[in-house]
C-alpha cells in the first residue's frame, strides 16, 4: 500500500545517507571494528528498506493486506531497533546498546514470517 512505499522510500533515503556518512565522515574517526558494525547496520537497513517497498507493492495482490501491512511495520521496527542500535553502538562505543540489536532481529524475522503467512 502507499504508506509502506512511502515509508520504505524514506528508509532507503536514510540508509543511503547514513551509508555515505559512514563512508566519508566516520571512516577516519572510528576503529575498523566499529566501522564494520556501522556497515552491518547500513546493510540491514538497505535490505529491509527495499523489503518495505516490496511489501507496499504486494499488499493489494495478497488476500490479507492487513497482514502485509503488519509485516511492513515489523520490518520498520527492525530497522529502528537493529540498525539503529548498531549505529548508536558504533558511534558511542557503548556496548550495552548491543542488547537492543537482537530485538530488531526478532522484528525482522517476525515480519518475514507474517508475510509468509499472508502469502499462504
């Protein structure tokens, strides 16, 4: 649906901007380990931003569009929690932020499972 396409487009814009910021502004300021963590956040952000757009395009084609919308919101939550915690961890060095990351991973997994259910 249109909401997911808009949300996914915003997520993709932010992923590209944050990726460029990491490559240009943070590369010299962070350790190699922290850059790798940051890049993992960008990678998952990009993949799931595209996923949200895909769900927006699929929603009207499946019998349960409300489940597809739920899946999209779960992917969005995953980006916030997973990628967001990795961005924050890498920039601040506060390792405790890594405890949030698995919650984002669970949101990603739940989103994809919900899509599977909607497709079946």
